[in-house]
C-alpha cells in the first residue's frame, strides 16, 4: 500500500501540522487526533504572529477573515490565509498558510496544507488536502457511508480497514478537483492528479493521473 503512505502524498514541510503525522503510516490515522493537536499547538504559537479569539481559536494576524465567517474551535488559521464571506468552520480545522476558504464553504475535522483552495461552496469533512490542492466550485467530500459502516480504503493492491466511521478524502499535493464533483468516503487521490468536473470518485486515483470516470483513469503526458 505504498501509494497510500503519508510520504507519497504530502510534503510535510508545507503544513504547521507536520508533527501530528509523526509515527503514522497512513494519513487517515491522524484524523481522530486533530482536535487535541490543535489545542496543544495553539498554546505555543507566538503572540507576535497569532491572536487567540475565543475558545481554542488561533488566527494569524496576517490572515484575512471576513466578519461574516463563523469559526468554532479548536481551529488554527495560519499566516496569510483568507476566510471569506459566510465560511462555516465547525471546528477541528487547520487552515494552512495562504490557503483560501471561500464563500459558504464548510470545514470540519480537516487539515488544509499551505496554499490549498476550497473557494466556492465546498464541504470538506474528515479530510486532508495537500499543498496547493484545489477543489472546484461545488465539489465536496462525502465522509460517511450510506450504510453507516466503517470506512475501508481500497486500491488495486488490496484494502485497509480504518476502524473509522467518518473518513472523507485524502488529496495529495497539487491535486485539482473539477467543479461539482463528489469524493466518496475513503477516496485517495495521488499527487499532481486531475479530476474531471461533475465526477463521482471512489477508491484510489494514482499520482499524475487524469480521472475521467471510474472506468477511464489515464496517465498524464509529461
């Protein structure tokens, strides 16, 4: 299951949460630990760069947060991030440097690496989005199976039991998700891959691929 490993999906130099991944093999292993990690890290953030706003909410002074945005803790919004009109951050969220959380976008139990963009009407829950990954308008992560059973990660090499009821999507660095796409529970998309608009994605998409539909995933031309 090499393709699922943290080091093959993410550049940990591009997140304030790098320490959270210590000792983990697969990214979804850290999902239950996000809340406690934010609380511990927030208490150590430098006062000249971050200010504490309410219970367990730390926002970088260089971040731009619209007045209409709702932010519940635990949450860290890193430097130069932008949280736009009517964004809804429900808690357990790390928003990376220069990231964009857009109009009416909802976040819950997530890590957005630096420069991630979820700018228009997105739902991102129980997910990890790698450096410079981007979700087009209306694209969402579905994080609970319809039968409410535990999420299993699937690839051509086999399956891995997560032991978790809620797992959204693991997007590697520089992934592009087209508008109005749905990433089903347990989806993993490798680095530098693109997903066509209005896609329903399930399972594993290899790195450097173009996802056209479930039966047509092609390798990018270099």
